[in-house]
């Protein structure tokens, strides 16, 4: 049965954290359990012919893990790696802007910098919202206005 990356991520999170609390507590059996979970998960992906979706599943797992901790991941795309100071400033501005989410409780924001060559400025993606501060977007807006 073909499942979406989000469903796989939720299942993996459930098994890893809720189904095996010793993984969180740092039990000496945790390493063995993690290897067993990973092996079984890989076999499931292969059985369902979805092993090529692993990258998307891991991205969805990151989002679901953050949600479980009442956090939101903001992906900040830039041409070069941003400094810690710049990332902290972006995090503060995003928190102050109070970007609405589909969750009721206010969430803290985790800023993740992704270097994307040929990005002329900064593009931020939070859930399904995009804040495009790139020069390319500004030019496109001017073209539309003319």
C-alpha cells in the first residue's frame, strides 16, 4: 500500500517515541531498538516500493517532530550560509510577526537555513506560507505592475 511521506513520518515518530519510551530516556537498549526500527522501516519502504521517497519522509518527520514539541520550522533559503546573528534576527522577526498557523497554541519557531545558489535575497517558507524577499520576486512584481 502506497502511503504519503507525512503518514510514514507520523508512524515512524509514533513507533520511535511513544511506542518505545526507552529511546527517549536513553536506555542502554535504545541503540539496538533504533537499529531494529530503522531496519524494519527500510524493509517496509522497499516492500511498498517507496524507498525513493526517503528524503521526503525524513523532511516530513522533521516537521512532525517539531509539531509534537509545539514548534514550527521556518526554512530560510539564501545564496550563502547566514550567520547565527542573522538567523536569530529572522527568528525574532518571524515570532513578532505572529504568522498564523493551523494550530491554536502559539508556537516557537525553529529557523533552518538552506543554502540555495542563485537565490538573490531571502525566501522564507513556514508551513504553506512563503515570504519572498528576493530580488527576482521584486522584479516580477514590478513587471506585473507595469
